[in-house]
């Protein structure tokens, strides 16, 4: 919590919103977790796609979830990725304050581009706006991680943190929370989402619990190389460091066409890429839009040949995270 901030008036939540409004709309963006080598510690925010959410202040201590498009989301707040963080948030607020959240789900659950994180981050950023920024960004990540717990059984912040902070973030630790924003170069991102669902909990279950020291050495070399590459805007170093010797060999078997996509996208000029989060989406980074579009064509060609439905996006790195669009 921001120490200097005053009490929230509790008997009339509508008057108490220092932001002056009682409802707000937010765009909650997709994110790419892991960035290949940085399992659970690196993530990047995207400009497309986004969930659209509307958050309203209530003068009762309760959370109401509405799925706008009839999308089959759990409506019990404790079981909903937007609801669980808000339950935690209102428990830290005095008096009778609650929220109603309407979710227009555009980021498909189980796609690997941070669907659950978008709902969780959008809800807490919107709610905090209505509270006049009562909580810090770090508090918001702490609350939003309860949404990830609902979705995958585990608290991880590598989608949540970039969704809230924007850009690229390093989660140095979650106990205690230590989030380090990393300067993000002006790169283009191509995503292909083959239309199969991979549940994060399943994709975590299949991972080996132990790693060989030689693999760990290679992995932390790549993580450090990738972070240095981003900071120095060294595209060749970024490309060389997009290598994962621990997670990808296990998870890639869940994604039809993965090896071919990776090989041919790099041949088409991508700097590199791999599984987005826990998959099945695959992302590739490119230095310009022309290359990113050529990479998209390669992805389309491969999934047309395989005969698997897919969706593609060509987008850029979102430097600001969840966006307030109207209040
Ligand atoms: N780091 C998490 C995982 C991200 O790979 O399981 C899930 O989106």
C-alpha cells in the first residue's frame, strides 16, 4: 500500500473514489511468459490481443463477475481469475467496498498468451484506479497472482508483472516479490495460436523436477544473455539467447508442428522465439514489420499443411500494460 495515502471513506463508496468515477473500462493485454529461457522469471507485454473489462464500484463488500459474451467463465469470485484477486484486495480495504466486473473475453483461455493474467491484472488495475491508486503496482501483482493460483494451481508472476508494468519484466523472486522492469527494444512479435488447448497445470505437471548442472549453466547463460541483449539493444545476442534446454524439449511435444515452425521462421528472418508461456501458442521476435509478416506467412503455411485451425497476430511490445480507456 502507498503509505502516504489517506483512508478510503467507507460509508459511501461512490463518493469515496478519489479518481472521481464509479466505473471504468480497461484493456487488459496478452503477454508472453518465459521468453523461452526464463521459465517463471521473464515476461513481455503485447499490444494485441486484449480483453475488454468494465469495473464498477459497489458499496457492499462483495465481488460480482459477469461474462459479457456468455463465455463459460466461473462466476463464483473465488474460482474466477479476475474475482480471486479482488476478494484479496477488498479484504485489505476498510468498510463496505466491492466491485462488479464485466469481462469481454478476447484472449482465449488455454492459449498460452496470458489469458488468466489479463483478467486478473485488468481487474486489479481497474479497481485500483477507482480507489485513486490506493495500492502500489507491487501490491497489484501480489493480488493478481491469486488469479494465477485459481487458473493453474501455482502463483507465478511472469504474465501478471508485464501485464501490469508493461514492457519486459524480470521476476527475480516472488517470495518476497522483486520485480525488475527491463528496457524493451522496439521489436515486432508474431504469434501463432494453433487451436488446441494446453492447460498450464498439465504443462507444468509433465516437467522434470530436477535439472542437470550442465543444462542449468547453459540456461542461466541464456537468461543473462537475453536480459543483456534487451538492455544493450543487441539483436544478435537476443537471438542467440532465445534457447531453452530445460522446458522446451519436454513441452514442445504437445504442440504439432513446433520444430518446423521454429526452424522455418528463423530461416525467414526471425531473431528467434519458442513456446509462449505454457503453449500451445508460439511466438517469434523480428526486427521489423516486414520480417514479422513474412514469419506470419510461414506459420500459416505450416498449419494449413498440417490441417490444424490457428489464429495469428503480428504485434509489438506494449510498453504500458493494462490501459484505462474510459471512466
Ligand atoms: N511460467 C508459466 C509456465 C507461464 O510456463 O508454466 C504460464 O503462462
